[in-house]
């Protein structure tokens, strides 16, 4: 049975925690809600096994944060998630019966300000197994705390600036793989402006090296009607040839139109792209047409 909830989410979570008989496994990015926390402590006092994974940042460890030292002393297992791959999950597995998952962090902010949701899944073995397996995987990379104290250090893992920088970085990698080198370079440079780091500098240099090795062919005769991903033969003036694949490419911030003047091709075994124009000298024809000749 699957039941969605869009309001009174705190109470729904508490109600389901109170149903636990054996164990509760929680992976939640942010946890500051003392009402839910108090119920967990009550379950620890009667011998329920609880594993809790959160991230180590200023929200969980800041002023007014939960008394996780009390939780540990009551027998609860507290883990800080691996910071190299930031955990953004919000789910809970109760016994072998219930999964709670959704957008809702276990915070006062989520309860009082945000538009949130959870779904409660009951008695669905495939869903329960999948979520518990994922929990075990996350726990295997997390750090178990034997005691807890607030460091006082402001750790901002999810700042807007860092998030946007990372988004631009991975978008750049995607565009580089698709051969959109100009756009990939723009994205990488902007990512580096927001968050200067070695990985971004390396990416910028990789894109530059590929661009520097790219051969631009002018004066090219080309057949009409090519499609993105279509295999082509590239015929050179001396009647030699190589094979390649038509790819979309950004030019001046706009995706090239194959009905326009410029086509782009990834040549087999060639790093980068060739920009080709409808003129003469070099020809592009479909592989099927080439094989017929």
C-alpha cells in the first residue's frame, strides 16, 4: 500500500516511528526537528535499534541543534555521511514493514515553510528491500560517531554558490562529451569563477587541448537532410576517406541547424569535432550511400 501525504508530515512520521517493534533505519540530509527526535529517543529507551545517517554541516550542528550526544548514550548509532558524495536522501525504513520517503527533510523549516511531500509504503517487499539495500550502501561509506560534540566550525556543504558551481561543472562535462566545446568551455569557466578548484581548472585545460586539436574544414560540399547521430563518410580531395558521426554543436550560444550553413562531425578516432560548411572540396555522404559506390 502506498499513501501520499502533503500536510501534517511531522505527525505522520512520528505515528509510523511509534509503530516500530525492532529497528529503524534513517538516512536524512538534515535533521533538526526535536519532536521527531524525542520520539526516537523514547524508542531507544525501550530497546529499539536505530541507525541514523545525516550530513556533517552547519544546519545539523548549529545553534539549537539536536542533542545527538544523548541519542548516542541511549544506544543510538549516529553516522556522518561520506562528504565526497553528498547525501541528499530523506528516507526511513521501519522494521521490515514500512518505508517513508519524499522531499521532506526532518527540520522545522520543512514542516513550517516549505511545500513538501512524503509517501508511506507498506508491505511491499521489493520497495522495502531496495531502500534497505541503499541504506546499507550509504552506511558502509559513512563514519560512525562514538560521541558527539559541536565543533563550532561553520560547514556549508549545500550553499547556492557551491551547488551552482558543481552544476555548471557537470553540465560542462556533459557538453564536452557531446562535442559542444565552446559551450562546455563557457560553463567550465563560469564554474571556476564561482568555486575555484583544481578539478575545474583541469577540465578547462582539457577542453582547450581538444579545441586546439580540432581541425576546421572550410569549403565543404555536403548532402542535405542529415540527422543527429547519423553515420557519414568524409571524402577528402585526394579521394581518401574516414568515417564519422553527425553531432549537434553549439555555435554562438545557439544549437546549429542542419538546414543552415554549418554541419559538425565527430570523426572516428579523432578527439574533438570538425566544423564543415556547404561549399566544395570535402564531401560528406551517408555511410549507406558510400557503401553502395
